[in-house]
């Protein structure tokens, strides 16, 4: 365990005692948000993302240690665990290295080498390796035994060569050298398996060094191969590889050098390369998947943390053709005021009738914003809404909202439970309105994988993807905090320490006993024990609570410290803006000691006293609301526009510029300097200025740039 702690401390650049503290806190059943927020003194103020990454690495290292023990026991049971092998296993730093060391001792199916061993040819193989004797046929003659199936000396030599080839393929050190050789010199080639024009045409004649492959290329090629549109292979420096094999087998001056050279070539062609090619491709795929999952998580976080559109009555507009556009009006708290259906799109084209309905809804409910889903018929619906706003006047704006996953929610048991009297399509309209009103509270109702802000998410290991995205949702929910008296079960179950069952119990208790008067009443909720209370209490807020500290992110365990701080300061809470200056004058360490807490906790308490219950999302730029719409025909190279980043991928970012079709800012166009990855500069929800580079009407593609002075060119 000590070695594991040292590894974690080195890899995450933290002190060993801080790494040790995180491991201990995790082992005690504490959640990542709780550790990050309320145990800062113990771990040196690591953030939630670092702690989560450390927890994942700890899981891998423990899995590695477990596998190392399993392999050691399996080899020892065969009586073949030497001190040297035990030491090599102890020094292995990856699962691949452990498996390489285990390879010679793993039970095998019948092979050419195992058949040769059954015929008693192993001593001959060793004699060839050692170079004993001068004439190979004479050396092999004693092993000619027809009763064992060895008819000639040449057959004996071939069997011995098979044994040597298999031993080479099981040599852990050689495999490591060859794996590195392929990764350094290998080229991944893809060829079209069909003449048809498919989405994989870009890869019909593709070759790239393994070291330079991008994750989106790997995933696209894998999918193309799976769909039988591509034939894929790794090409490596075979001559260099065979030389490495020969050096592992042939000693200088060996009289059987020519025969052993042929054995080395056979080992490479038949055993080593096919196996290592699979391993290298599996490694490429794993790294690409991890990058894609990382990108998905990077995009999901800002999407969930988009600023809410507060204190506005919003109309949710779910576009459609034949079945009509579904409408749902929600008040500033998310309560549904009215629903309806209009038919302004084809085949009905009841535009004027639709406008009359919108006018009545705006007059009756004082609608301030219209949230339009971006699915089928979104373009026509956006044109219709923009035209209505121009005619209606007043302070009404709109925004196109991603409806990814809305249909999943609408058809889910959760959607049916929340709106049993509405059909599926009307639930979607409500969800679209609430996504603009409070993205986090609405999006937590949907499986994160269905939100659609990544690349190739359906090709990912679903358990790993789910764990990562659930972690992002948990971190976001706990960073914002949850109103204990209004939160839905879906939102409550994302709070640290709250299971789905406990979330339902909280709501049931609230319905039966009325609003929670304070945090400590949570202890009366069935199945919410002391540990769960410790984990969740600080993240559950009571904005109207009698105990003013219940309105803040201060944990109940720190209430005495917060009151002590106020006593020492001696001013009313309304003057808390002056608190930081006083703390600097008194000395943070001295005041912390007087309050009985560490300096990080004292600073967090002081920040909460200044702005009780503050929402971190309010510090971000508000979403971009529009009142008019452009078409692709309106776009010209050189035109400057404002847009919202909708998705960030390895090769760039997709930006909504108000023409229904998102434009692409390629990674090369993001800045005038080198950009390692688009996520280093952009996040989902960013409002940015872009210039149109090129518009392809036929393919519905828009190329954009963020670079200064970069102009589009006609034609």
C-alpha cells in the first residue's frame, strides 16, 4: 500500500500524506464531492476532478496488485515461481506486463509446439539454441522415432523450431521491445472495402503513423471496419522487428544460425506480429475511448453548468410536422401553466392560426422567452417564431435548445410519474422549456449518455462511460447545491450520499409532513442514516429556512465555527463584505485556530457568509437569446457573427450561429497560436465571435474561424 501511495503522490504531484488521506477517506465510504468540499485540510485542497481521477487510478492500481497476486499464485502452484520471476512481477507497472510474464505459464490449447513437446523434441530445441554440435541432421537423428510420429530428422528439426518459436512469442522482455517497436514505427492503414460512397470515404486510402493517430480517426476507422466498409491493418518495420527476434534467439558463433534465422522469421510472422498487432490496436482503441470519454465529460460539465434563465415565464416549443408543434408554458418555478398544439409547419401550414395561439399565450401568461427544440422541423419552427416575435413586438426572445434525450425522458417512467396526465410529446415540450430555465435540474433526469455532447459515445465501454458521466453530474449538482424543499427525486439522488431510494423517501416525507424546517430534520427520513446525513447535509439548502446557516453551503459540523467567526468579528451579517479585509488584518491562521477549523474551511465559511446560497452559475455569461433568424443563404464569407458553442470534439468545435445548421471551427482556426486540444480554449455554452470562412449549401456545411484578421474568400 505504501508503494501505491507513493505512485499516486508522484503521478498527481501531491504530498504523500494528502494522497494517503484521500485513499483513507474513500475507503471509509466518503463521496468525492464531500471529500473535495469538506475535508480540504486533510487532502491539501484538491478539487473534485483531481480526487475523482485519483480514485480511478487507485482502482486500477489495486486491480493490478490483485492480478499480480493471482498470477504469482498460479505460477507458484506449478512449482515454477523463481525469485527472478517474482521480482519481475513485483516491478510490473501495467496489466500488459503482468500478462506477458504469465504468458509462458498460462494453460494453452494444443499448438504445434505443444505437439512437438509431446514427441520429446524439447531437448533438441535447447541443443539448437545452445549451438551444440555441427551438423543439424546428425543432431536430430536420435529424435527420429516413428512410433512417436517423428519420421525424419527434418521433421524433428521442424518440431524443435516450433518449440523455439513459441518460446520467443512468450518471452515477456522481447514482447515489450517489439511492442515498443511497433508503436514507434507502425503505420495504421485503411482501405475501402467497397466502391460505394460512404461516410468512411475519407479513409478509403488512409495511412498514418501509430504515434500520430488522433482518437476520432481511430474510432471512425474501427466503426468503418465493424460495418465492413473498411479493411484495416497495421504495417510495421518487419526487418527491424525480425532483427530484435534474432538477437533474442541466436548467440554469436552458433553453427545453426541460418536455421535459427528462419525460426525467428517464423516466430515473428506466425505468432508475434499477429498477437502484437491485436494488442497495439486494442491499446489504440482504449486510448481513443478514454480520450472520447474525457471529451464527453469536458462537454457535459459546462452544459450542465449553463446559467439558468431565472425569473422568466418560458414557452417550450417542441417542433414537428404532421403531428403539430407541442407547446408548454412554465412559470419561473417550472410549474406548467398551460399546454397546447399548433400546426404552422407542413403539411398543415396553419401559420396564422398558430400565431393567434402564441399571441394569446403571450398576452395571458406574459411569456418572455420561447425555447425551441432543435429536432425535426426545428428550422421551420424557428422561422415561424422569429416572424411572430417581429410582428408581436414587446420583450420576447427565443433560443434553440438541444432536445437530445428529451424523448428518452418523456417516455421514461420518471416522465410518466411527473406528468401522468400529459402525453409523451407534451412532456417533451415541458422538458425543453425547463432546459432553458434550469439546465441542471432538468438534464439530471436523463441518462447522461443520451445528452449527446461527445463523439462516438455509442462505441464506448458503456459501464466506463456511465461511471465517468455520472461523476460529472454528481460534481455539478453538488457544486450548485439543491433546494431541499423543491428538488425532484431525480435531482436529489445526484446529491452526495443520497441513493435513489433515499431520494424518494425525502420527497415522501416532504409530502406527508410539509416543507423541511431545517437540515437536522433530514435525520427523520427513513434509511437516511448518520453517514448519509454527513455526506449530503452541506449540499442540501433551505433558502427559506429559519436557521440562516441552512441556506448556505456551510456544513452543519461547522456551524459552531461559523457562529464563533461572527462573534469574533462582531458585525451584523449584512456587512459581511468587509469580512475578508478583517480576516487579513487578524491573520487567517490565528482566526482559524480560534474557530477550531483549518484555514481552507475558514475561507469557505467566510465566502458563504458574504453571499449565502450563491449559485456559481450566476458568475458565467448568460445564454445568447435571439429575436431574429438567418438562413444559410444569408451567410457570406467574411461575415462576423455571434454564436454559442454546442459541442467540442478533438478536431474542433461546432457553433450555433442562428442558422439552424451548426458551423465548424476547425482546431486550426480556433486561435492564432498553437492549440493542443479545442477544450483548452472552448467549452460548451461559450458565447463567441466568429467569422464565416466558407459555406457549402449542397453539403450543408459552414466553416468558421475565430482567428483575428482571417477572412473568407468567395468561390
